[in-house]
């Protein structure tokens, strides 16, 4: 039989997990629209209905919260890609890259966060390094698998090196996000990603046409 104290601990744990998720979601919204540096923790705490001290009980610092927000963003993006139909062709996949960029532009603060924490990820001893290492490996593997499916359905050339193309697409997208940030948004980010995807399309699509 489960004791009342055990049930109490489990209930408290569940409440804690739910509270953390609400904090991350609130911080994601604030960071996305106002930017990381311009967002005070007190504003995030108010959105969740707790004090700043209560927030710091779950996240020791603003940087710890930032890492959680980035992990949330990576998870959300990965889930979005799973919505592509199983029979998606190569052109569908490349067009989805442009759509993904347009989605990011609707939350400019999260692009700034991505660039901000990318620099920290270069330090092998940082928590960001582990997060980004896992993110890149998963992103390359999953995009490459989509391209392999496109080979199987005849829309992508059979001699395509799927992992190499996937890595290039992700590298270009991430590099353009950096350029977008340092240009203060002057770069046409979606247009640049679309132009690259079009060049890739003419190289790897079975029909040799662009987007």
C-alpha cells in the first residue's frame, strides 16, 4: 500500500515539474518578444503567478533558465518537423526549411538567444556544449533520414549524400541567423535560406528543378 507521505512526495514532484514547464513557457514568450537582456526575471515570475524567489527555486540563475528555454525551443522545432507527411518529397523538405525560418522570424528574441548561447557552447565544459552537441547530432540525423525517404520515393537523386546535405543545410541556416542578428535584422533571413534551398534543390532533386 502506498503511504500518504509517498503520495505527498509524488504530488509535490508533479507540481514542481508542472511549475518548471510553466516558467520555461513564460520565459520563452518573454525572451522571444522582448529579448533576453531586456526581460527581468520578475516579469517572468509574474506571468506564472509566483515570486522571483519562487522562480529561482526552480532555476538558480537567469542563465540556467536560458538553457532550459533553448532546450524547449529545440524540442519544439523537432516536434514541428515530425508533422511532415511520411511521403514528403525532397522539394517538400527543402520548402519546409524556409517555412521553419519564417516561424523563427515570428519570435526574433529566440534567434538572438540561439546566437547568444551558441558562443558559450564552444566551451566543452559548459552545459550549453552538451545541449548543442546533442541538438546538432539529432538534427543532422533526422534531416538526413527525411532525405533518405525522399530518395526512396524517387524525388531525390539516389547518389545524394544525405548526411552531408543535411549538415550543410543546418550550418547555412544557423550561420545566417548569426548574420541576421549582427545586421540588426537587415538581412533578409527567409530570403537567404530560400535562395540556398533553391540551389540545393537544383543539385539533388530528381527533376533538377528548383523550389
